[in-house]
């Protein structure tokens, strides 16, 4: 846990002098979320490996660690005034807050399944999600935004003065929580607890959201765009 706190402190010191990123908003929240996936998942693997510790104990500690970069970004208002601090807190909860739930849940599942080199596996999975999401969203859809299970999302071109907060963002982060719930259920099953029915419900929910991703606002399909013109 000490390494996680040091990593977040270092991240905060990097963000503090950086224009745009030293203001608590979607951009800085996305950077913290990206780092938090790797910090939280790798730290959680160590916690689950070393002793019999509850999932909730690890999750609460990892969420509490997010207060370090949040504290730095709050202090940064002294030299980088932020008129939308309240909105920034919402992005902080939606981006790193939910990403940490996702990361810890994946670590819980990987350790429970007894997979070899869980840190390497989680690191590779994180990189894959970071790259595959934007490639799918921007490469196959006529849109300028992307949502991501790791870094939360990019809400539009960075030169836009006012980024659009669409309902699809909330639907997508709900999807991230469903993936986290599925990982927890897999971890519990691997440890000999629970049945497969809740996992089946989660899988059906995940499949349903992907099937209706365009009406939910997660993606903008060409058909939907033509219908709005």
C-alpha cells in the first residue's frame, strides 16, 4: 500500500504544474484513472496474495488512496483557479473512482483463479483495453468521443471549450461496474463461494448493454446519425 501512496503522490506532483491537467476536470480525472488502474490492480494482487483479506477491505483502502492526487488537485486551485470544481468531483468519482473498483475486482478474480503472473496479466489487459476501446469507437463509428473501462473516457476534441457530458457516459460506467461485479463473482466462485446464477445475470446485462450501445449513447452509429439529420 505504501508504494501505491507514493505512486499517487508522484502523480500529483506531476499534475500540479501542468496546464490543463492541474485543474480537476475530465482531463485530469482521466489521467488519474489511467494510472489508478495499474496502481490499484497491482497493489491489490499483493494484498490478496499475502494473506486472507476481504475484498471490501482492499477496495476501501485503494479508494482512500485516491484522496492523495485529489488533495493535490484541490490545493492546485491556489495557482490554477477552477470554477467547475464540483463538476470535477463528479468526473473524479466516475473516472478513477469506478476504475479502482474495476481494477480491484479483476485482481480479486485473477488471484482467486490461481493464474500465473497475475500482475503481468493485469498490466497487459489494461494496455489492451486502453488501445482497443478508442480504436473500436473512433475507427468504426462517426464520433469524436470514446469511453474506456480504464481511463474513463475522452469526451471530445481537447480544443472544445465545453465538453459534452452525454448520458452514454453514465451508461458506460455502469457497464464497467457490471464487468467488475462479474469479476467479483468469478473470484468468489473460484474460492468456493456462491453459485453461477448471479454471474449469468451479469453476463446477460453486459451483453444487453453492448447490444443496445447506440441507443444508450455509448456509441454513435451511422444509422443513428442519419436518423437525426
